[in-house]
C-alpha cells in the first residue's frame, strides 16, 4: 500500500455546527485515493461527524491521535442495503458504520476514537413481535430455502429493526485493524466475515449494549488477534461459520485463528464457539489472555441438532480470569433446545474433537464445568488439563460428554494429612536437636569455591548426608541457593550441579555414608557398590522388599524409608535459609525422577523454597492402579509382600507427592515424558493437577522417555536460574 498521506483538514468539506464538523466527502476521498492506486487517508485530530465509511482496495484509513469520530443514526445515510450476515445467515442490511466488501489490502489504523449516536440503535434493541417475525423469515425461509442474496433485503421489511455492525469486512483479503477505539456499538463491534489474512492489533472495544460481541470471526481463515483490550456487553472472542443450511451451503469454515495477549474487563464468553458453526471450525488457538473483571464463561462451545458442521483442534491455554459468574467451562449440544423438544433431522450432528483446555486459572466461579450433550453425539478428544478454580458454589455437571480431565491421585488426600506432618516435624524438633554439620572437602574445593560434606541426624537417629558448594568469597553474598535430591540409586558424593554463584546443595536419601567423588553416573567404585548392596540386604531382611524405596511402608508410616529422609532434608532446608551467606527468599529446587518427587514433597512441606523445576517426578499417584492406570514409581504397593499390601495401602497416601503438591503456591514447572515407562505421564499429571500455584506450567513432551531431553533441561534451567 502506498504511503501518500492525504490529510483531511478540509475547510471546504466541513461545516461547523453544534461543536462538531460534518465530514461529507470522506467516501469521495477514499474513492479518489483508491482510483489513484491506493494510499493513506488521514483523519486529523478533532471532532467529526459522518455517515458510514466504505473502504476500498489498497486504502488505509488512519485516525490520528485525538480524532473523535461520531457516526450519525440517520437511517437514510445507511442505504442502500449492503451484503452482510445477521447471526450467521447472509442478507442485505443497513450498512455497517465502517465497511469493506470484496476488497484487497485494506486497513483501519490509528489511535482515534469512533462512536455512534446510540438513540436509534438503543430503541431497536427491544425485539418486538415484528422483528421476531422478520428473524423467522430470514432463518427459516430465506436461509433454509436458498433464496438468492439479492432477495434477502432486511431493510425492506417494515419494523424489522436489524441493527448494523460497527466494523464489518466481508470477503476481503489482507485486512489490518490497528490501534483505534470503538466506544459503544449498534450490534457486533468487529465482524470478520468470509475474509482471509486478517491482523487485529491493539484495538480497544468499550461497548456494553446487548449483542455487543467484541470480535466475531465468521467463515474467515488465517487470523491473528493480539494485544487488544476488550470490554463488551456480550461475547469477547466469538468464532462462527454460518447458521444451519445457509452455513452449510457456504461451507466456509473459520480456521487458523490465533488470539493472544488479549485483556478483557467484562463480557459473556471469553472464547465463545458457535452456536452458528455450520460451516465448521478448526485450528483455533487462544493463549496468554486475562479477564480482569467478570465474565459469564471462560470457554463456551454451543451447538444445536440442526447446525451440522464440525469443531476440531481448538486449544485454549494459559488463561487467567478473576470472576466467572456462571461456568468456567461450558459446553452444550442443545443450545436453546432440550431432548424433549428436538425434532428429527437429517443433518448429522456437529462433529467435535480435539478440544484442549490447558492451564486455566480462575479465582472464583459458580461452577468449574458444565458439559451437557444430547445422547450419542460424536465427541472425541475433549481434554481439560490443568483447570484450577479457587472458589465455587456449585458442583461440576457432565452429561454424555466423554471429557478426559487431568488425572487426579488414585487415593484421596487423607483428612489428617497436614496434621500428621505438622506433628511429625514438631516431634522431630522435640526429640532430636538440630545438629547439621559441615566438613570441608579439600579434594573438591578450588580457588573460587568451597565444597563441604553436610550431615544431619534423622528422627530415628540415622545420618542423612549430602554435598554443599558455595563461593569462596562470601562477602559478595547473600547468594541464591539451589537444592537438589538425586534420582534413585547410590548416594551422591560429588560437587553439586548447577550454576556457580549459587550456594548449591544436594541431599541424599540413604542412611549409609556417601563416598567422596562418587555417584551413580561416575562408574561407582567397590566401596559405594558394597554400601548399596548392604542397604538392599537390610531391606530384604527387615521388610521383605528388594529396594530402599519400598522399605517399611507395610509396617507403619514412621518406618517407611522416606519418612526420615523427608524430615531430615526439610530440616536442612530450614538450616540453609538461616545461613548468612544465603538469601532466604531465594532458595530454588531442581530434581529429576526420585528427585522430582522429593521436590514436590519438599516444596509443599517447606515454605523456604521459592521456585521449583520438577522433571519426570517419581513418588506421585502411588495408588493410580485403582483407576486402571500405572502407579507412579516405585510401584510401592505392588512391590510389597502380599501380606503387607493392605497396610501399605493405608499408609502410602501420606507419602504421595501429589498430596504434598496441593500445598505448593510458588512458581513451578513440571515436565512429563509421554513415552516415559518409569514415571507414567498420567501419574505426573496427577501431581501437577493438584498444584494451586498461579504460576505453573506443565511440559508434556511427546516421544520423550524417562531420560529428560537436554533442551528441556536448558530451557527450564534458565527459567529457574533467572533473577
């Protein structure tokens, strides 16, 4: 598009009256610029009054900052009727206030404010019997009987009162809408109808009358909406593709739509799909958006038995909402109908699949989910993955919808879970004095870093040890700290991993002494292997199990191997937070497998941990077999002698990392490998699902086994180490 600006400070075209200048010749100016090959028509600052504006190919209409444009409600200015659609059915109607039809490369830009005189449109809001009769004529006669568009003139029906859209672009290619503000609207605010290649950026909508959808995307493909602020009286982002036979005749799906970084203050559905979706909907992504006020729904999908069409591959993720007055997630196949009133139709029901809602946080809602479908509806792949609503007043409703919600732990969290661990810590404090010891390891220390062996006495008088590294020059502190528990295997006796400049601490979960310079990936020497074999022999002799990770759970909670480890390491974290060289508000955790499960446990138990990265965590969802899923490592119940399994089932829920996760409020990242045979991804999801933190994300990596991809380590590690 050419950039030959034509400033419209037109004394010859303006008449000063009632404080506003009437702009009579804008249409002629747009036509002149288009005929000259295209360019920019500039509306300067000031107050202007005009009729509807019709855009043409290769013309950018630019409203300068300070331009205040008032659109008349004189009906004669909105004739002749133009092609558009009304609630999903094509028709001729009063011209939209800003309109383009079958144009290429058009734009509306600039920081001006556009608003209509609302008197007539407000009067037309009431849907009296004449308009209801006209709607039936439009929907049931013209739309269902394929009446030609030229004979569908709504303006010719007396008292029909079909309000026009504010901005409507129809059958256009290459559309750009940027920076302007719409204040009030007769009907839908921005309507993208049958277009291809649309960008909507930094648009503000402030319109609160009935039917004031902010942005309606109908039968349009390749759309980007970003960085907008929307405060409408109806739906905020609405996806449509035509109504019933008229939509199926057009057969133009809405597809390839990305909506991101949209902020809203009010509205009905944050993302609404349907009910006019007869042409189909596919490939919709809405992410990183926030509702700062109140809406009725975060996600709403609605259809009816007469719509047909399809909805597939829709993702809504990383959404925050303050207050939801109805349902956070709402779905119905019987919009304005019910099973008793459904008439037999030859139209196949709307095919629905690939709906995925991820990481949606809501402060309060009447209900988390209400999903209702008529029987035998074709629904596949409806997944809710990480929906967290802090407060609700009604229970979930799911009827005939095979929704796959994020797995929850196979055993309920014990009612006395928190009390048990509070008393365990108190008893440990009463009976075992704090005796954390440090011993410098000369062979691993260097000029800029000192390395120490750290040990502490457990509740049963056993020693739990680890390794600590800290900068040699402590005068530059206090330093952030990074804590880790290793994966399963022999004790870690080397320099802790992580970035220098941190105080780094690794704590083991064994009661035999670590061997300096040795760990499971260092080709362990005979001494370390002998200690590991002795531990295994003791587990077999005392409890009839072949590994430490299963030992003692069939006897009592206090005898389970991890009981002592959890409390001892928790004590070391408290000790670490009190050291003068450590920033007590900046202790971070990273762990994989066993270390990941211990990370969920410790982050839930100890308020000193400020941030956590949890990779393929073990010790989660220990009772998943009750729901027909693989239990999290180490298959605690299945690994017990038969006679001890009943007792193990009673005690295991007190050590399920998913139950500790329910206490985590700090920023956290969790990684699951979808090909992991050691820590099943569903067990990981169960732990993640329990986390109430407002700053959390789940990385489910396709094809990744238990070994974490180095790229994942790098990316999440960078997040963890960032200031």
